[in-house]
């Protein structure tokens, strides 16, 4: 026995489904159209540690505040040197534009060009610092390279994930989050970064106060492959980096330290030839051969990053060498 019978025609179905779909479609059109026409703010997705760091360093490179010495390089440059301490020791302003180990020399060159373009007077010196791990890496990480390029251009990051990310992009959710929501609400940082720095906005404030330098708050066991070498594939990027250094600016190059016991006794014999060959590819004005290639293991938070005591000691050593090398 049938108690009720419902009959739907096409009009009823349109009314039933159209109610929720219309505002969703309208939102997607507004977000996509607003982004394409420039009605929305540029993407500023300070939603995690990696993106917050990149955003700050790009904005710092473009800021009008001048620096006599600019540090450029990977995360060891970012975390092994205190730009604020170095400024005090040298008596001039130092800006740290160190970023991620996931990037490469071409990205570091682009960041340097952003800084040079924003300042009529070029810096007195550019100090390029990389961890030996970076010297054997042939290619950068795809995601971080795409992220860096999209932030430089002020564009939304193209979807690199699966269907879920593509749907979010199509519906305008990513544009809303990256262009609007992230500007209104700071994001809590995960793990040790959250316990140390708090929210993304707090990390940005720390970077600003410390002239682009930051401490690694997350110690890790000193493990990995200590067979360091200079990959031939970085010769061409090294020469392109040299081309980004403005005329009249001194290019100084160095390799950041590794834990002494982890690196082994043979590493000092490898470090010298690596630095010499790399400085030739770069046509560097000076190579920081006087800097220690290793430090005691107790001064490291992880293989590629010094702890607070290590940063202080290494910054003091860098200041002593630069005082002798800089004109």
C-alpha cells in the first residue's frame, strides 16, 4: 500500500538544487573574477611557517629600508646568522634575505634582484651563504619553487595536489583564504614553532625585529649523509647569481658549518676545495675561508642549523672576517 506519492518535474528539481548552488556559484564567480580583474588584494597566504617566511623575505627585499650588507642563501643563512648582532658588530645595517633550502641559486638571485630594484643605491656587499647539503642538491623542490614564483608575481598558487585542491581552487575558496582571510586572521603555527613564536603574525614581527633572521626552535637528531660534494650542475646557476649582483657591490661567499663529529675528520679537506671551486664559478670577490667549517655538535639544533649559542659564536666569527675583507 502506498501512503504518499511525490511527483517532481524539471522545474521543481531546478528550484530544489538551485537554492544552494546559486550562492556557491556566485561566490566562485566573485572570487575568480575579483582575482583576475585585480579587485581583490594580492595573495598573502601567511598560513604556515614556510609561506610566512617566504612572504616576509620577499616583502623585506622590496621594502625601502636600505642595507649596506645583504645576506642571501638557504635556511642555514636564515638561521645561522643574527643580522641584528652582525649589524651591531660591524656598525652598519645588515639585512638577512635567507630563505629555504628547498629553493636554489636562481631563486636567491631573483630575491636579490628584487632588493636591488627597490633601492637606488646598491649594497656595499652581498654575502652568499649555503649549507654543504645545498651544494650537492641538483634541483629545487617543485612546490616551493612554484610557491616562490607565484608570490613574486602576486598570483595564486596553481593547484599542485589532487581533485580536492582543484575543487577548492575552482570554487574560489583558495582565493578567499589566500587573499582575504589570511590578511584578517593570523594562523597558529604548528609544533615547536607555535610554542616559540605563536601565530604567523608573531613570526613576521620576530623576523622584522631581527632584520630577517630567525632561530630554529625544533631540535632534531644529528643524522643524515655527511658525504658532501659540489655538484657540477650548480655551475651555471652560480654564474647567473653573479650576474644578479650589481656593479660596485662586493660578492662574498661562504659555506655554513656542520657538526664536527657528524661531518667526520675528512670533511675539512673536502670543504676547502669545494669553497674554492664554487667561488670561482661565482667569480666571487672573496671566499670566507677563515670561517670554521665545523663547530662542536653541542652548538647545533640540527645538522643544517645552529642553536642560539652557535648562532652567537658563528655571527661573531663572521663579523671578524668581514671586518678584514670589506672595503
